[in-house]
């Protein structure tokens, strides 16, 4: 065994010892969205085998959707967006097979530096409640979108615009005597 192989085995052991005991899913990806390291909880939450997460293979009937049922951007696009913007991204995801939702998870993307290289750390947590209410995005009394949701969507729009070189538009309408 070479010195590099021994160092890699030691690093893998440290990762496994520290990450395997967590009750949240952990993924470490490069700027292209390639999973470099993960834990069993992440594989379970994503409804995939750990080997599938690490190799990037997905069953043909497996899909990642948002809360509305629309397809999510691929991991490379999300990782690139987080690294370019330098700001975290939190999004709800639905794992579906054959068009049927299997699980709902909350993914928090964070740009990190690992040994001088830019990486994305993704923390996955199961959603046991309604996502908008559990994250304070909706007013608990009225059920209407609140300031937290507005600021979150505005930040996401600005990050997307900055990454793609486009513009974002915010339209404010003040309606008097609506009733």
C-alpha cells in the first residue's frame, strides 16, 4: 500500500467514525455535483443505495422533485449556484419513484473549503410536518406567505440572476379598498 492509499484509508475511517453517528444525511460534493462522501442516513433519505450516491447512478424510475412536483435542477447546477454565490441554499425536495412520492426531505446546501478546494456540504433532514409551516415561511395565524418566505425567494432569485447573468424583477402592488 502506498502512502496515498494509507492516507485515503485513514481519512475514510475518520469520515465514517464522525459522520456515521449523525441522525441527518450528509453529502459532500465537488463543484460538478459529484458526491465525494456520504453517510447511510443520506442514502436512506434519498431512497438510494450508498454506492449509487457515490457513483451518480440513479434508477430510471427515481426522480427528484420540488414541492409542486416540478423536476429539480441537477446537483451540478445547484452545487455551482451555491459555490458561485457563496451563500447557503435551503430547499424542500420530494423523492419519487414511478411518479409516486416516497419521501420529503429538506436540503441545506453550504459552500465549504476542504483542503483548499471548494466543496458543497449538503445536510438532509426528513420533513415530518408541512415544510412552509415548519420553517416559518407561512404566517401561523393566517397561513399566508410571510416576510421570511419573501426574503428567501428574493435571495434565491437574485442568486440565480447573478449566476446566469440575467435580471430579477420585484413587483409590489398596493391594493386599496380590496374588500
